[in-house]
């Protein structure tokens, strides 16, 4: 381990990362998170011209990393760009020294100044930091809290779990995606129009394809909820199987269809003999998800907002995000 005085005396190199830095990023990820990041995962996440990252080096070694996954958003009814903060990591050798000379602060400051705010590529930043990391960023005046994530859980079996005679589920995958792309774009437009005062990641056909159908080393179940007689897609839901529960990752469609989708998700989880269905949502939408026998509880995850550079204020962003588990990069 490098001593505090030794680290403080060194000159950090802080720069935007390039594709050639991918091996160093994957190495640091495995060191910090104790799990591998494959080259395919890195390529999926850090797409050229879409995503970005800043690294902090000491003597040529990557010790700090601050990544961003760029997305289109609807911001109170208007199109904009945002970046999800991902892979914030510092090696054990870089965790000493004065906090405002630490790799975490140097990488975060550089990232925010280059990428987030009114005069930068992304209007907003967001993410899913733990309370501990959020407190550190608040202390350094990089972030301010603008919301909290909640977990919703339905015990199964449940009498509310049903598909009904009027609906059917159609599995969505790469073999039939092209056929349903126009419908997926329309479903996103319905959700966007139902959230005129809020901020939501654009989940059109292109997003669904990239996020769920082309993510390496992950397997999801995507279903279109359709009218049984008409075959018309009414919503799309994304499920993920875990060891002891089914996770509802995403929903796209008009909000009036959400109760039916929640019933269908419970029904699907019951068919696979799970004991419960779980999802997450932003605190301001708990009332839409906590239906029937559901229970809700706050998660130790705060929604952050950039306050380091000029952009929408904390007051403008409080409780404005529509966020679900699928808005993460890691689930």
C-alpha cells in the first residue's frame, strides 16, 4: 500500500480515456469489484460517441476511474441528453491523501466539467450510488440528492396474479424484433407523453435492442403484452430471473396499462415457481407500483444531481426522475 505522504507528493495524470485504455479499465474493475469485466462488456458499455470516462493515473498505472453511459432522455417533455455515472472506482493504492487531491475527486471533477451541464454534451447526470458514496460526493460538493429508490415486493402465489382472457404475452427477441420495432417506438411515445413533468430515459426500440437483447453475459425475458384478439402490443415488460425471486426490470407503455403488466409479471413469476416478484422505482412513483399485496421499502440508493457545473438546479430536479431497475447498467 502506498503511504499518504508518498501519494500526495506524486503528480496525478487526469485524462479522458480512449478505447486503448480498455484493458486497464477491465483490470481495475476486477480489482475493485472482485468480478471480471470482459472486453465485450466494456465495448457494450463504453460505446464511441455515446459514452465516456475519465481516468486518474500514477506512474502510468490507472488508479481511479469515473465512467458515464450516455442516453437520450425526455426532460419534462423536451428531448435532451443525460449520462448515467457508472464504474466509479479507485484502487486500494489510491485511497489515501487529502480528499480533494484524491483520485475520486479529481476524476469526478474532470468528468463533470467536461461532460455535464448547460454547455456540455450531457444536460444531466444521474446514477445509483450507495448512501456512503453519495455522502462522500455531497461532502466534496460534486452532487446533491434529488430522490431515493424504493423496492416493491409481491409475495407469490397471489390471487392478483393473472393474465386474463383479454391479453396474451408474446416473447420478444432478436428473431422478431424487426417486426415489432414500430410498436416499441410507439409504446415509448405513450410513456413519454404520460410523464410530461418528469425525466425519463428514452426507451425506444433502439434502446430495448441495445440494453436487453445485445448485452453480453446477461439473459432477460422480454414480453409484449398484447390484446388477445387484435394482437396489438399494449406494453413491453422485461423480467430477469434471480436465485430466489423474479425481478421486473422494465416497463414501457401507457401508464394506464401498468396495473395489467404488474399482474402479468406476477403471473409469469408464479409459472416459474418463484416465491416473490420484486422491482424498484423512484419514490414519487411508489403509489403506481405498490398494488395488491405489495409491500415497499426504501433502498440505500440515492438519486444524485450534478451541482459542480452550471445546469438545472437541485430544486428543479427533486423527485422528477422516472427510474426502474433497467435504468442501471449492472442488473
